């Protein structure tokens, strides 16, 4: 398939001759971040970014009591299982949970 045909869905985002896509990044303060996904429209990218941000706010809170006892061990194990399920279900993928910032960035393509 030619580049022209592959880039046809981007026709509505053309500025001059260079199409634009939107990237959703996951990062932590001080790191370069990880690219999660690319989108043809800014709205779709922002929706996905918002979904990641909203999901991040649902992270299970760890138990507060850290005294070593069978009851606390059981509570910690329940929390750990909830956290693992939460991590696997993250909309950004199973590794996105380690990040605390999600952003959208535009990127111009060079169709050559």
C-alpha cells in the first residue's frame, strides 16, 4: 500500500502538506515517559488520556496498619490482589500504572 493511501485517513488533519497525529504519553516527574498510543484526531487522544487519568485516580489504597499480625497480613494480601487486578485493567496497558502523568502531544508526520 502506498504512503498516500495509508495517510488518507489523515486528510482532515492536514496543515500544508504535513499531516498531524496526536500521541498520548505516560510519564513520571523527571523521566522521558512512555508512548501509549497514537490517534488520528485530537479528541480521540484527549478522551483516551482522560480515561487513563480517571482510572489512575481509582488505584486501590494500601492498608494503613502495618503491624505484623495474621489479620494485617490477610488485609495486605487482599489489597495486593486488588492492586494486581487494577494494574492489568489499566486502559493504557499493564505497564502504564507505574506512571502518574498522562498527556497529549501533537506530532507532524513527514509522509516521504
